[in-house]
């Protein structure tokens, strides 16, 4: 995604990923911020390696190794020099509109808190029998 943002600064690069993947690769934000990449990062934050929950849960294994405590990803992003925002409702998307209307001279990271009470139905179906 960083390569895409650098190669095509005329277009908006959007990276959509989970909180687990974000936490594994957050250091990339230092480079993205240093380059002033016009990059929008949307993190679907279910406080878990959600895919793993599908495997561990039905087999009765404890979920403690695949679920996380509350993590402030917007603060992490700001620490790297990016803009950061925590989203809990769609009316907060105005923040994104403001960033889009601005110079986009640093990446924006959205920590979109999503429900974790139940996993994604389509993944549940895809993993059945695995
Ligand atoms: C480096 C690495 N380690 C482990 C995995 C196995 N893995 C696949 S999906 C997944 C969970 C990812 O969690 P998250 O990014 O929060 O996405 P979610 O499933 O919660 O939407 C893991 C650990 C992987 N793909 N890559
Ligand atoms: Mg997750």
C-alpha cells in the first residue's frame, strides 16, 4: 500500500485491514508519515485475531491468546506522525471528509471499532470444516 501511495500520489490509496494485521505492521507508518503519503488506513478493530477466533471458539479452546485488550490505534498512529481518529458511529465519518478536503500531506488512520460479539458470517461459512 505504501508503494501504491508513492507511485500514484494523484490517486487516494486506501488500505483496509484488521487490528491484528495493523499491530503486526504499524512500524510502516513511520515511513508513510515521513514521506507524507496521501494514504487512508481503515482498521476494522474487533479487538481480536478474528479469523483465529473462528478456529479456536468452536473447538472449545480458550480465546485469551487471540483476543486483545482495548487498544488505542489512533493514538499509536498519531505517535508515528499520522492523523488518527477513533470511529464508533457513522456520523463521525465527517472527520474523514475534513481530511479528504485538506492537503493530505500525512496519512490518516481510522480506528473503526466494530462489534466482536460474533464473528463474520461469511468467514464462519468459509472456515466450516477447516
Ligand atoms: C504474519 C502472520 N501471522 C499469522 C497469520 C495468521 N492469521 C491469518 S488471519 C489472522 C488474524 C488477523 O487478525 P486481524 O488483522 O485483526 O483481522 P480479523 O480477522 O480480526 O478481521 C492471523 C493471525 C498471518 N496471516 N500472518
Ligand atoms: Mg481483528
